[in-house]
């Protein structure tokens, strides 16, 4: 008997939202499976927050549908919302309460109590790395620690889907890394995660699949490898060199692994298939053709290059 595919934790189809003459989201659709981290990668103003506001039932879609854990989502859908842990960009904590007191307060709003609430409080404090500061007032926390407490509040009731909207904006590198480590741990434990960011390196590190969003539309979607293949998957090599750069560039251009070879001021720029394997031959041929190589820089294609290819602009523009 053929196995039946598991239902996605989140299914969004044809989402559209306008604000007067501004089309903020235009036909966005994607799904997230159990244990999968899906990234919405795009610049500020691309439609990420509007999309997740509809996913979480905070905003009524003009068109399209959202299903969470098999339940239709809408602003009135209490049962579907209970399956989501939403962590907004803005902090949703009480500064005059300790981390533990914040968690107990919000836990009671979710209907938790007694031993269950104490256990979950301890668990999520451990996940976000705040167990040793649990009884300090949150107003005394650093910005990064407050962000981590914000995530703990979203995790407290054991949601099927965790939605994180730009969770590392404005935090220091140490706290940023702690947040990313927490998200990595959650996905390995089976939670579905929707992660919005305009940081390419976060999407590459965390996400099993990425939707590149710009001007309210998903321009492409897939794994990192899927997306990088859109720009050919070739690596760039920069040889800083002296000597006969023109002759060396011509000799390098004849190699099978070299797609493009151009002499420029102070060196040679190459587009290469598989730089890691081609590099020894490239350096050898360049030297043999009269170029003295001073330094080598290799740049593999990344999601920034994909975004530029798809939209004609840099991710941070």
C-alpha cells in the first residue's frame, strides 16, 4: 500500500493584500512541513511582515487561504491560532517582571498551570539560554536577551508552528548567534518554523527551503542549491597578479573548467565550474603563461547573488 504524505503544518495559497493603492502582497503561496525551517528572504518593505500577519490571523487577506495544522486560518480562528507561536519584531514582554514571571503570566493566558507550566517555563528558558538569568527583571536584560525572552514566550505553549519575524534585528553578534542556535535546535526537534529575514547569511544557515520575496511576490523558492542553480552555480576567482595578464587570461580561458576569463588592472577575474577542484590547475596555467600570482580570492554563488539575478538589485537596497 502506498504511504500517505503527511499534511503540511502550514499551507498558504494565493495570499493577496492591498492597502489602498499599494499592493503589499500579491499572490504569495508556500507550505512548511513538520521539522522544516522555511525562510522568507527579502529587503525591508518586500511584504514579509504583511504575509506572516495573514498567516497568523492578525490580518484578513483580500484573497487566498491559510491552513495551520489542518485548520483554516482567519482573524476569528481561535483553534488555528493556538497552533502558532508568533514572535513579532516588537518586544512583547513586561519589563518590570522577571523572565520567569513573564512566562508564567503568558502561560496562564494559554491555559497552562501547575506542574505543566513550571516544566514548560524551565524548558523554554533552557532552549533560549536564559536559565541562569530567569529571576532577573527583564528591564535589566540586554537587547539580545530580551529578543530571546520574546522567543521563549512564543514557544511556551508548545506550538506546531513557530513564526519569527526578523528576530535578530538590532542585537549584538553574540546574542544573534544564540538566537540562531535556538532556532536550529527547534527544527531538529520537529517544530515547523517560518523565519523572515533580510540577512542572507541567516537564511543560508537556518533554512531548509527559502522563498525569495520582493515587491509582494515570491520570485523563486527552493533549497539553497536549487536557488543557486538559477545563477549557473559557477564560482568566481580573483587572481591578484603581475606580469603578462593578457596572455595568462587567454590561456586560462582555454581550460574546460573556466567559463570566462578577463584580465583587469592588477589581476585576472574568472568564472569557474567548481573552484575547489579547478584552483590548482588555474594557478599552474596562470604561472606557466607568464603571470606571477600574488593572492587568490574565491567567491561561491550565494543567495545574495540569486536575489540580484532575480530582481536586478541588491538584497539590502
